[in-house]
C-alpha cells in the first residue's frame, strides 16, 4: 500500500528533533564549524533523545523498539535541518549499532549492544572510506585473509567518523582473491587491537567539526568471531545502502534549511527598487529549490522504507535516491549561496558551510545510516 | 507508516493495464499518420479494459488509496505504445471523463451536476491571444432576458470535436479582472456556437483539439456554472477560485501523463539496450559505472522522483489534505521529465530511434505537451514561488 503517512512515533520524533535542530544545533553551527571541534555537550544532548538505544532489543537493555530505517530517515532529515556536522556526530554510532542489529550473531549482539543503552554517549563507527581517489565501496583495498579460524586485515581507512574516540570500529574489507560487493565483509575491531593504529584526522572541506580518524591496519589478527554475522557474514549491498540513504536523508534536511533561509532574504533584499524575490530569475530558483526539496524527500523515504522491509527493490531504490540527492542537494546549496551573492561567500553566514557540507555528504558513503 | 510497496492485486492491475495497453501497438503508427481518423471501437487484436475492471473488485480497504492508485494506473497506461483513445484522464470513470466534467463536479450546483453529469464535457479557456494568463480572457457574456449571450474565439479545446459540450470561460465584466470571469456550459448545437477546425499536432494525435467561435451564442441563464451572477468588488471571486480549484485534482492527472511518457521512453530504452548487452549494474558505485549506465540511472531517478511527486499530490487528496502547492510541484516535475527523458532516451538509442520502424520517438512527441497544457512549467513555478514567498499574483508576475 502506497502511503506517505508517518506513524505517531515518527511524527513525534520529527517534531522533537526539528525543535532541537532549530533551537540548539543551528545557532551553534557556525562557531563549531570554525573551531573544527565537536562539543561534548552536543553529543550528550543528542544522545539524550535515546535514538540509538531505542531500537536495541530489550534483551540487551535497549528500548526494544522496531529497528526502523524509515524512523532513522525521518530523524536524520530533522537533525540535518539544523546542522549536518552535528547530526552526523550524534548519529554516527547508530551505524555501528544498526549493523550489529541487522547482521550480528547473538554473541556479537550480546557483546556490544548493551554498551549503547546507558546515559553516556558511546562512540563506535563504520570504517568505509580509503585513501585512494576513485574509491568505491565494492573496490576495497583493505583485504581480509583467512588464517586458521580467524582473519588477518591489512589496509587503511580514512575519514572514519568519531575515529578520534571510537572504542570499536566496524571495518569493511574485501576477501582476498575475490571481487565486488559480494566479497565485502565487516569486522569488529576494538581500538586497542594489536596492529591497528589510529590517528586523529583534521581538515575536510565539509562536515569539518565531525571528529574523524585514520585507521592503519597492519597484519591485524582477529578471531573468527570478529566477522559480523559469523559464517553467514553480511549483505554488503544492504549495509552500504543504509549508509548512502542515511547521508542522503541528512542532505535533504540541509537542502530544506538552505531553501528556508534564502526565502526571507529574497523578500528583504532590494535591488533596482524591489525585493529580488519579485524577480522571476530569483523566484524561479527558489521554486525549483522547493520542488526538489520535496521530491528528494520522497526518494529517500522510498529507499528507506524498502530497506526496512528488506524488499528486493531496496538496493536499486537506494542507488536512485543517492543519485538524485547527489545532484539536487549540491545544486540547492549552491543556488542558495548564489541568491545571497557576495554575502553567501563570506563566512559570517552559513551558506558557504552548507555548500561544503552538501558536497561532502554526497560523496561519502555515510557517515550515518538509516 | 510510510510505505511504497504495492499489494499483489494492485501490481496485478498495473501489469494488466500495460498488457492491454500494448495490445494495439501495431496499429499505433497508422493512427499517427491518419490523426483525424477515429479508430474503430475494437481494433484487430485489441484487448479491452473489461479485462482490468473486474480486478478492481478484488482490491481491499488496506490497498493504496484510490486517487493515489489511479495515478499509478495512469502512469502505467500512458507508458505503453498502444493506440490511446483520448487522454484517458479519469479512467475508469467511463464516458463522462472530460476535463470539463472535473470542473462541473467541483464548481457546479447539485442541479447542474444532475442535469449534465452524464455528458462528455470539454474545457474551453484558451484564446488566440490569451494562454497562461487566464484572467486576461476576452470572451464576453452578457445577460439578455433569461439567456446569456456569449461572444469570442476559443482555441486548443481538448476533446473539443468529440465532446457533447464545453465549459467556456467568459467575462461578464471586463473592468473587474478575474472577478468578472465566469464559466458557462455550452452544448453543441447552441445557436451561434461553431466548431471552426481541428488542429494538427506534434503529438497526442488521438486526442482531438478544436477551435471554437461564439457569435451572439445564446445559452440559458442556468448555464452559468455554480449559479453566482455577482461580481465581487474585493478583486477575488469565489467562482474563479472554484474553477481554479479543479486544477488541484486535474494537475496530478495531467502530470501523470508526462511521467508516463518518460517512463515509456525509459522502459523502451532499457529493454533495447539490454538486447545489445548494456544493463545497469546496481552494485557499482558512481565512479565505477559507464557513462550510459550513469545516464540510465539519472533518467530512472528523475522519472521516479516525478512519479512520487504525483503520487504524493494525489495521496494528499485521498487523505483530505490541501494539495494546492503539491499539485503544482508534481505538474512541474511531470512537465520536466516528459521532455528530458524521451530526449535522453533517443540520445542513448542513437540514430535509429528517429525511424518510424519504432514507437520510441512517439514518446517525445506525445510527452511534450505535458509541460504546456494545464499550466506550463513556468506557470507552476510562478505559483510555487508566490506560495513560498508569500506574494500575491499581483506582487509576483
């Protein structure tokens, strides 16, 4: 049945997070971006909503709610409407937790999920990106080699969300001698594992204050139990789709934020004797931005919904949503900046930050998941 | 909770719609070349919608809401290459499915609906010098005794040849602007009402397009739709707004026609390229795809986005929520993809796509109108811009 109705819980989450985004995230966004650091109290306030613990089964001390990609899409869009960087930092541990819920063995769930049910934020994240240009999730250079009952990992992971502090990483690696996404598996790697070295990374165009880390894996020996899902492993296409749609959901929120910021300015800014919003060249840009904010959202919702139901069309829908949002979100942020002219270029206003964030969100796989 | 999956029966209906729609494909070229010939009731090999209608009886209350589902049906129907009979707008409502019927249903009095509801009614607004700016129309109507006397010229009347009559826009007070504009039901055969010609067009050739003239055309006093003969002085007009309101229902339907042509061109292209060994590998990342794969993905994403905007506008109607803005959004998207996707399809297919051996070029010609009629893409953007900026139609022109 096709319906665009959110359930009661999703509507409540959306309303609460939109309020939080407008009152807390957006006002602090510029200062945090300039400082390039994520304040601890933001992570705590975000954690207090219980978004990550909500879907952890009661048996592991969680809220026992449904593990819902749709709910996550709604939450990520709402948070992204305040500040994409803070949204990503708040929700990054969800990538680890959701993957555990989706693919983990009983032992893996029992070993990790209870840590995420407490009152203090716990940092863990998904390590996807690598150093090379032209990186693609299916062409991992991080290689897993079988050794006895376990595995040996070699490779390098970059821009890993919360990499400076995460106590555990879920590292994607390709089976030695195999190609493509089907050969990609995920490994639970604690920070103190021998052979893993972690450096804090600073300096990215967008999502600048999102803490990041570089992981070097040199003959990292892992027990067989470290492979997510055990013998069954994971469906990497699904896991990557969760990450792509997650980033897209944040980008939808960002696009709406940029559009809603440009509208009042177009009414106020006078040129040649009238507000620029009364000129079709500007008015039509805004109309186009509104049109795409709406349609982008439905693309993300459809992908999230199909992923949630493990529908056979889910991976395709995710590719389509990612592609659509990739093109539209950057254009919207870019056009919003254009409407402000030179003021959009100056770092007093958030326009240039939104352009950097939109570009960054739509080239990374992640850093959040639905 | 938000869901985008079709039930088994709904999917079965859509599949059947496509099957039935394709059954007349081999006759389609003939009627492109003989556009003013009306196809016989049943073409050789034609399968009818009587195969589809019984399936509707199997739908359950939990299935996709009706208006939303009918948009999916419309997209499926229009994506086929068979002979289309008219625009198929409100199928399966039956004969009384003209654009004018939608106006009658939303703005007519109960008596008018009872009296004319079974007729096939066209909508006659456009004039030789007035298109999108509908409040500038020149046709006049004046009350003479118990009759209205209408004078003016009308063009681009969809179904204007085959209809029983038309809802005609005319002003009863030119000085009042849009407040003076009223709509009148004029039946074929009314004195002074002449069908001047049938147009020859780029596409949608199975839908006839007429030009009318009205020379002291006399219609009864109760032919004024809605019955309100007053001209409000505040500039607004309930009657005008009432008729404009019908666009909230018809715009998603017309947008669905544009999406349908995009979808048809896309499906044709995917199948044709697959035969040549070119198919999208959905597991590949952006920078690992061929240019053709990437183009196919963009075409499919654009078509899907437009389709979802149509379904959303219709769904709002189903759940009784306002959809004024959303119906313009989906019309803008439908109008965009009806142009860009068939154009791109022909690029990917190469030179033979222009040949009359194939029907893919027809999607470009048939689709093109969707960004023009029922409000051009520019008018939709104007409506959207006014709404989001809070400007009146006088403030943002």
